[in-house]
């Protein structure tokens, strides 16, 4: 699915995607505490990502680099987190 460039239409579609995570998270009611803790951490990260995309739409939809540049940016961000994980192939 592509994201619409119209700000209002994009917001509606993106809000639906964001809400789907909460909907699926409700299935964790019977899960153990570790799974719930993981889900809550995931929600925090996703909320930050969601806010960033909404604030920077439509510029973030227009990637002008290439795969090599994307991998370099990913690896640089991972290094800033103190991890040595490489970009997925």
C-alpha cells in the first residue's frame, strides 16, 4: 500500500495503522508480565516513530538515496545506540 500525499487523507490512513497496534495489543491480556512489558516498550517506540512521521509528512515519504546510503544511515544510528548490530541483509 502506498501512503497518500494529501495531509488529511494520510493522517486518516496513518491513524488507522497506529490504532491497529493497540487493537492487536489487547490480545495480550492473558499473556505473562514479560510479554506485556515488551509490548509496552514497543508502543513507546512506535508512538515516537508515529509522531515523527506525522510531523515530517510528506518529506519522509520521498527517499532519494539508495540501498547503500540507507544501510550506512542505519548502521550509524545503531552505533549511536552503542550496539554493534549490522543492518539486515
